[in-house]
C-alpha cells in the first residue's frame, strides 16, 4: 500500500462490501443515517447499531480544538481494552474508521479465520498493521474507485475526515486514527445496550464538529451506521 491513497466515499454499500471482505458476517451492513435525533428517520435503521462512522470537514478551528484536547488527556487502563488503530497512511481515514468500527464487536460477528481477526490480534503493532493493510491494496482500490462521485487523486489535499463511535465497557468512545488513542466520551446513557446510534454523546460530538466547521461546509457531513441486516 502506498503512503497516500484515494480516499473512500461515505457510501454504505462500499463500506459494507469492504467490511464483508475483511470477514464481517453478512448479518451486519452499513446504513445511511439522515438524522441522529428524529425517531421517524432513525426507524429505518435496524437496531442495535454497535458503531457509527462520521465524515466531516476539517477546519483550522477543528485542528486547534483537537490539538488542545489531545494535549490535556491521558489514556486509562480501560482505554487499553478498546481496539484502535493509529492512522499512518495519508487519506486512508475511511479505512481506519472502518477497521475501528468493526474491531470491537463480539467474536461471533466475524467469519472463521477472518482478516479482521488478524488485525485485532496485532492492533498495537503499527508495522505489522501496515503489512496487513498492504495486502488489502486491491480490495482498497476497488472500494476507493467504486463510488458514485469522481474520486480525487491520492496526492490531493483532502479536507474531510472519517472517525468512528463505538461502545465498550459501558462507555462511549470516539475512535480517530489521527489521535493518540481511543477518546473516552464518558458513560453510556444506557450501559446495558450495544446501541451507540441513540447515544446523546454522539449527538453532542456531531454538533461540536458542526460548530467548528466553516460556514460553507456546514452541510458537508455524512453519517453511516453499522447495524443488523434486514435480510
């Protein structure tokens, strides 16, 4: 895999196909999310949804806020139980968000001898993770070039970024390959549920990033949710 790649499109079909190639069972698929707060629109998504992927515009205000947030926090032992991957490939934030979103599921969510299980075993070893990603080069190219919009070049400066939200040990986590580790957003509103889509803390982070975006980019947000298949 080169050091820069064509970014993925925020497209549930693309993410679903790629996730299944990584070994996620076909009982899970990604869905478009049109609202985090309107029950009627949320009703189109089967639940529970164990992961949500957000694509949002990066701005100078966002970069400054993120830098400040990262400089003032320490990782806890509980954070260490979360599977998280450090992004080392430019424009590959979509891939890392996908890996982060599906790596914290129950083991029966994966096919036997799945690629994602290999990733999970060595998720703290950056060099070995890069080797596994290199083996995905053809699958990644297929995913990156199969969108409905024209794909940018790998070397282009892209001002959009993917992150994931999951639940683990009763806490809500933001998983961003560009940070120093999992970001604990605090206790879940419903620790007994695997559903992260209805979490107020996810809504709060979405609103925070919208507030930090430039006025012209307020609509350049996209959400997809991992959820059980309707089939």
